[in-house]
C-alpha cells in the first residue's frame, strides 16, 4: 500500500484486470475493467517469480532491508536484467 501513496499525480490506471470477485465489479463501475483469470494468473505468476528470485521481498529473509531506496534499486536492477535484455 505504501507504493500507491507515493505514485505521481499524473499516473493514471488505464485497465483494471481482476478475477470474478463481486466486490471488484461494484468498486470499479465506470472504469475499464477486465474480468478474467487469464490475466490475474499472469500477474500472480510474475509476483511469485519476484518473490522467488528476490528473497528481500520476504519479510522473514536474512536479506530484508528497511530501506525503501535500496529495495527500489535492487528490484529495478532485477527487472532491467530479466525483462529488458
């Protein structure tokens, strides 16, 4: 939830991809809302890969750091290597 609070003001969420939980439909009325397990599985798989490859994302890890700046740098470096090369 911390990252949502520090998002830039000009950042706009374009598409919401959720599963079929009824609460999402009532909360996201009037927005571009895609209900599909296909996309949520991809997102969850991506989150799982991040947790598996970056132990620091687990609170009970020896490599956990309280520095948000350090987390951002390590995660950014990982994403650079995995997704942009």
